[in-house]
C-alpha cells in the first residue's frame, strides 16, 4: 500500500505539487471561459512563482509560459464555446 512512500525528495514533491496546481488551473474550463484574462494571469503568476522559488528550470518556466500563452489564445478565440456548440449539434 505504501510502496511509493518516501521515493521522492522534498524538492521533487514540491515540484510535483506546484506543477499539479498549475495544470489544475490550465484545465479550469469555468475560469477559462468566464475570464480568459484572469485565467492567463494566474497561469503566468504561478509559472513566475515556481521560477522565483527555483522549483523549475529556466526551460521549464519558458515552456509553462508558452503553454499558458497558447491556452489563452485558444480561450479568447472561443475554442471552448465552439467545442460546446459542436457537441450540442452533433
């Protein structure tokens, strides 16, 4: 039951928790649809905080920011709305 206990260092656990939190925001459909600007700002804020604390490398930080920017562009283009309309009509 506890076969995975203590396999990660505290730093690895911190990184895993931080990335999980970031991805939960990335997948937050309600926030993304209702307020794309706040959605993007939160993703960027969390990315910057992970960088500031040394949790992620520069490359990982850059990748998180690029992914946040791409998600924001899809959100303001209405991708979620179009997907919902296709599901209803199809």
